[in-house]
C-alpha cells in the first residue's frame, strides 16, 4: 500500500538515480514497518521550471510525499522521515533546505490493494493467511 511520490526539478534525476532512490525508499519503509517489498510503490514526477514556488518565488525544491497506513508509532514515522531525507540529499546532492518530506497516514479501512481492504498494522500475517488464495491467484504471493 505505501505510495511514495517524489517530485524534483526536471533533469535532476537520471534513471539510474531514480532506481537507487526507489530501492532505498523500499528498504527504508520495509525496515521500519516490516512490510513486504512487493507492496511498496514509488512514483517520480518532474517539475518544469516555473511549476514550483516557495514564498511566491520560483523554486528548485524537491518533495517526497509518502502515503502509509495509519497506526505506526511516532518514533518510527520520524525515523523514516530522517532516513528518507538523508537518502535523498546523499543521492541527489540537494541540500536539506531544498527538500520537504512528509508522511500522510491513511486509515487502512479506506484503502484497497489487489481488490482487498488493507489490514491494520500488526495484523498483516492474519491478513495474508486469510487472503492467500486470492493473492496467489493474482501472482502476489508465491505458490
């Protein structure tokens, strides 16, 4: 379920850097939450010159917005924010001053993936067990 949307100035990220960012976002999320890699989505969007403004002035800032399931502890969320920020500045060369990272929590009862309402954090194994046949049918679990 987690969806990370990354916005950056056009030309900042080569395809190889996008792949590294996607892999590290996946690792950060899975390490912090225990979620399987299979469900981590990362999207990239380039902003054109004149499409991004801060304080009413053109900006070359970048943004990471993560939609994650509600219910994670504050310390986990803040650790993820720090890890995401550090990863971005390391891989892109942008400074902390040019980056905004935010996590939005989604009530799992209001989200669906593979045609199934998502489980509450901490109940994933029961959810996988109850939905194994459907997830296997869709190719989302090994047979």
